[in-house]
């Protein structure tokens, strides 16, 4: 058994090694062991973020490439961002862009059938993928450096000339339809769908979902047309990292893109929501569950807002900071009403994001947890945060900052994403200074300005009968009492395949 006298010294050593940002511990006690952890002192951590221009290159066809060498492992990673997205789906063909994204990889490419392409990728042990999301498309390649020429040829074939093999497309469509049939099974999925409709409206692209009719209407030619319209060098940004020589890789990319013309037609801008959210409590009855899922929030702001830094700290203290945040501390640690609870303040790129606080609690305690979250939102507006809360939040943002650029892939990917969304080139250079400058007055000011209790939309998904009954031991908590006018709006579940909603009960 280890001598108990050595435990204090071992504990001190563990604390020194585990302390974030600790480079050197200075101690004033004999033998270098402090009497108490509070006596530990550390040298200032100095970190300079990488510069975007150092890694930025432009091919002759205008494609921007961020290339970051990393020779620790014999691997190469290439990721391509594409200016496209679900917002470009034609009316009545919702789901087209997603099928383009999946079938570029699954449906063969060039002169290869889908089976041949799979076999070629497997032979190289190459991971190749493609997808299209709401506002951008992406394609990735990961393989051994020695096989980069062969892998790059497969990858460019997929990007440039996908085959969209008919039987693979048919299979994909059937799988989508099977998934649609289960749309109303999960409270998490129901919450996400209805939250988007409440905040952005049913007509915004972010709320429009596939239906049986839209999927069945999509043809192979639709995929070909969509790909030809949006997948071209003029809409691509590449992030490359790994074991390569930059000049050699750029030469390979130049050769690979040769003869592939870039379209001069500008991609349409991402549309902004025109819907104005209506405050109130909305419920969706799911009788077969014993917990309520709750979202509380309203429209947020955009990331170019000068108050973005103060909002980041405000939200971190309110609910974004995990166990150190107020919502988590109150709802989970103090009251034991939920396993996880928190908030986010969305700062959108193309249109305002969403402020959202959320949790999941037992049916009987859902109203109590909701009241606590609402109280914490109000407290953030009316009471200044403590010096300890402010310092903890700011230090967390500043001290974890180097993680953004922890690997070569993260450096290339971050800068490529910044270019794609047109973020200012000096953003990361000034980020920590702007965070450090946030004061308690700033936090309260933005809380009063950007947290708007009168505009809060509350969505409750679960067994509404049990949630309404509440906890007999705490009858003071109820949805009815929390509703500003006592009115609670019920949202019926739609048909999962048509998304047609029956009349509200």
C-alpha cells in the first residue's frame, strides 16, 4: 500500500498537471510543494492564432484552397464546401438536395458503377462522403498519403460526374419514406420540427420538410439538373490537411480541375424568415411518454452584431456553460428535475438565429422546471452577474480558444468555413481581447435588450394530461398559471407522410 504521507504531494502534482493552461507552477514552500492549491501560481499562457493568409491559395479557376501540412501521420484529409443547400429545393420537390448529397457518393461516378466505386474506395481504405445540408453542401476524403493520387481521382469524379445510379436512388427514396413513417414516434423529432415552425413559420425553407409526394416526384434527371446547376468550381472552397507538400498538392488540384468550367450565375441568397413568432405556451400531446420536452425562446440576432461577445458571455452564464451555468445548476444540481438543461443564443449567418432554453423532465415536474428556467431568464435581466461568474465564463472562452486550431484539419476547416460564410479575416485575432473586455454591466445590458420575456414561445411535448396534473406536492406549479392569459394552444400531430395537420383539438 502506498505511504499515506505521499498523498498530499501526489495530489499537488495532479493539480499542477491538470490545471488548464499551466506551464509552470511557482511555489513558495520548501521542496516545491504548496501548502494549499490556492497557493499555486502559473505563468501567463501565450498563444498566437494562425493567420488565414498563410494557408490561403487560389487555383487558376478561382477555387480557394486552404492547405495545412501535418507530417505526424501519413494521412491526407480533403474537405470541400459547396454553395448550395436545401433552401434551393424546388417547390414540391423537398428532399431533392439531400438526395443529391447522398447519391453523389452512393450512386457511382464517372465510368464506374456504384459497386465499382465502392470497391475502389475500399481497396484504398479511403473514406469518401458527400452531403447537402440546409445552406451548404460538403464532400470529404480521408486516406493514406501514399494513395492520394488515386483517391483524389475518385473524389473528383464524385464531385464532377456523379452517376446517380437508378437502383441506388430507388433504394434511397424507399429508405426516406420509411423514416418519414416514424416522424411522430420520437418526442425529440417532434420538438425540433414544431419548434422550427413556431419560430420561422411553416413557409420558410427551414420548416419545409419532405412528404411522400415530394420524394416520389423526384427523378434521376432532377438530381442531374440540380448537380449541374450548383456543383462547379465557382461554388467550391477546399480545406486540405495532412502529410503532403503544399506546392505538389496545389499542382494536383490544378490538374484535377482542368477543363471543368465555373458557372458565372450567382447562387441565390439564403432567404430570411418573414414569420413573426407569436408568444405563448404551445403543447403537443404524446400519451405514450413519461417525460416532457420543453423549449423556451424567441428570435435571436446575427453574428455581426457588435453585442455578440457580450451575448456569448451572457448566454454562457445563463445556460450555455454546462454545470457552471445558472439553468443547469438550478434545474439539475439544486432541484434534480432534469439530467440536462441549458440554453443557446443563436447568432445566425444569413438571418437572425434563435434564443433557446431547453430541458427534459418527468411529467409531474415539467411545470416546476419550466418556472425555474423562466425565473432564471428574468434574473439575468434584473440582477448583475457576480464577479466570479463573469470571470469563470470569460476565462473559459479565452483559455479554450486554442482548441479551435488544435489540429491541422481544424485550422484548414475553420478558415475554409470562415471564407464560405464571409467572416472578417481578423475575427480570431481580436476575439479574446473582445471577450476579455466584457463587463458585468455589458452582460446585464444585453440581457435586458436581447432577452424578451414578453416574446417567449414555450413548446411542451409529452403526455400533456400528466404534465397538466403536475406534482400534487407542489400545486403552485402549473402550465395554466404560467400562461400569460391562461390560454394554452394545442398543436395536433400531422400525418407523417403528408404533413397535413388535423384541426386543433
